[in-house]
C-alpha cells in the first residue's frame, strides 16, 4: 500500500548525527517497535529506512531533515516487500 503520512511520534537513535535510525513509531496511536532495518538510503533532504516492525509489516519511513518531520511513505506485507527494491 503506497501511503504518505506524517507520523506523530518517532523515537530515533541519535549517535553521530540526529535521527540516525528509527527505534519506535506510532500509527493511529499504536506504538510499533522497529525490529530490523532492511535497507536505508539517502535522497536530497530525506533519509529513508525500510524497516520491519513488531506487527510483521514492512514500513518505508523517511526523515525530512530540513523540515525535521518523519513520514510513513509505504506499508506492505512482509512477503511482498522483499521483491520491492525500495
């Protein structure tokens, strides 16, 4: 499912840079834990993270560092996500 919405709450690890990787995020007041990061990539103004959450769905999250906002770009079932390059 392609979707783009702002996540109200994302807790991220900040090590050598801000929002280095997401740890938790919320959708409709449900808190989801990031279990695994499948891949990550950078585009102008955004860092992307394709993650598996504890509900076994795959989420593509992005952090727009210019706006300092997190977005949920895509949600898919775990089996289908492996075929998608991003």
